C-alpha cells in the first residue's frame, strides 16, 4: 500500500488541479462599552476564513474556521470551561482571551434527486426572528446572551442531512447528529452571567451550594439526535412539518440535600418535539406562523421545599408573525409568541402561559448602502425586554461599518431585566477578503 500511495497521489493530482477552489472570509473588529459605567465589555478581533472546493467527482467541500481574540476579556474571563462541547467540536484556547475553532466542515453530495450534506454544519429549522421556536437542532453559545446573530452563536455539529423529493409536491429532509455538544452558558463572572430565577435556581440566603459535574450525554451515536422535516408549497403557502428526537440543550438543575447544604446537578434529558410552520405572501404582507410541542420539559420549582427542585411538564408554543413591505426599502415585522406549560405537578418559577411580542423596523437609504434597524423584544408577563438599534453603512461591497446600542429594561428577576446594568454601545468594522 505504501508503494502505491505516491502513484495514487499522482493520479489524483490532475483532477485536483482542475477542481475549482475559492478562498475567502471576513475579518471583524468589534467593540462594546457599557453605558452604565463606561467600562469596556469587549474589544474583539474575529477572523472567519472559508474555503470551498468543487471537485470533479460530483461533490463539493466547504470549510469555515474562526480565530477570535478579545483583549478586554469580560464576556468569558480567563480560560472558560468548554465541557459543554463535544470533544470533536471543542474550540481550542489560545492564551486566556483567544480561541481557534473549526466552525464548519462538510461535503455536499448530489446523487440524482438525492442531496446529502455530511460533516460539521448548522441545521436551521423555523424562521422566527429574535427568539427561537423550531430552531432547536443545534445548541447555542450564550456568551452574549441572545445579542449575537444566530448564525454566529449557533454551535455547528457533526451530522448528516439528506433531502429528496417525496412525490410531486412534498420534499423530505432527514437528519442524524453524532455530536453531544449542548448549550454553552456564560461563566458566573461573565458579563452576561445568567441570574434570573426563571432560568437558574436560586438558593435561600446562607445556604451552602455545591455544584456537581453535569449529567450530560456522552456517546455520540447512542446519545445522538435525529429528526425529519416535510416541506411543500401548496396554494401559495410554504408549509413544513417537523419532528425532532433530541436532548434538550439547556440543563435542568436538579438539587438534593447534603449534610451541610444543597448539591445541584445539571441534568440533560430527552424529549420529542413536534411542530410545523406556514408562510404566505399576500400583497405587501407576509404571514408567518410556527407551532411546536415538546413532550417533556423540566422547569424550576417555585417551592423551596420541593424535593429535587424540578417540575416535570410539557410545553406547547406558537408564534404568529406579520411582515409588511408596503414602502420602498422598508420592512415592518411584528411577532407574537405564546408558550404554555403543564403545571399540574406544582408551581414553577415561570407562569403557566407566557407571552412575548417583538417589533422590527428596518429601512435602507442611498441605494441600500445605509440601513437603519430597530428591534424590540418585550416579555408581556414580566414587563421587561430588550431594545436594539443599529446603523450600518456599506462603504464598499466588502467593507461594512456598524454602530449600535443594546438596551435592557425591567426587574432583575426577569429574563431580560437581569441585564439592566449591561446596556451597551457597540461599533464594528467588517472587511471581506
């Protein structure tokens, strides 16, 4: 075999040379300053190189890397724990404030009507903006809460995606994931450390709390996720039906009494998520909707005396969105989110029914080189929320300047109000290459 290898490489060399290569990517310099105290929150350089190779054998290969360095280092101080990542997906630390990661590496394979994408990739379901409903396939990094674009905060996983026609109207998509990465939560000393009692359990004052190692999925195939999606265009409607058998990427914090206090164990559990989406353009309006039902949800118990601090439940959620594009270069989008959980086993730190409203207004000027964008995410139950505004300027096709602000409001116990002291002004320069 060793003797044949040089001859094999020589045989493949002409085909490789004839293949189509494309090298590109972006470099971004981004900074954020907290308005409450003037402290820098981040000063970050991010390089995202990508390579595309179109082979002569009927498949294409894409690779995307990420090199990130933050000189202020307040989002994830020091060398953050990367235990939530599968070892095959884990970024490599560079000193105390940098990391190197292989974001994506996949092959697109075309076999007649069958399309396959195999490798490390993002699989995106649903089209809700600002908050997620059906987009539960890949976990997310919450180092900046939900402020980073989903494309960059989503954690790609090693997986296989197959798409093929199912009759004259329907298209089928099957997915299988062999990657046990879960949500990456910010460290306790991070700028966006989560403190809301709806999201993390709170111990009574004076109670000694010991955090045990997470009970997380470990075996890539036995603990892998799988799902299916059917899609069609019928009578002007874009329709999907979705099913996902998966581990919930955010842990349930189960507690137990010890001789000197309380022990908390983050536990991950499986659930079945069923749902669908529908969208239709009617004149200047586009109507969008999503539905999702999870057969199992584990909520934080409101009663301190609850045995394990967890309530077993189910969840049904929906979003209804209306987009209007009646003015030139303008988009106005409104969304209403609703979430219902079963609280027959006891009270939780969240309400039985929760409502969120989002409002987005975006307008472009000067031949779409200048874009003004404003977005509001409001929790109706808690009365807290997030207001975002940005102005971006496409100085050239490959150079974008952006200035923005992120303003939180509400009580410290709310999902958004917990970051009321983290309001910030942001600026970035993005250069393509």
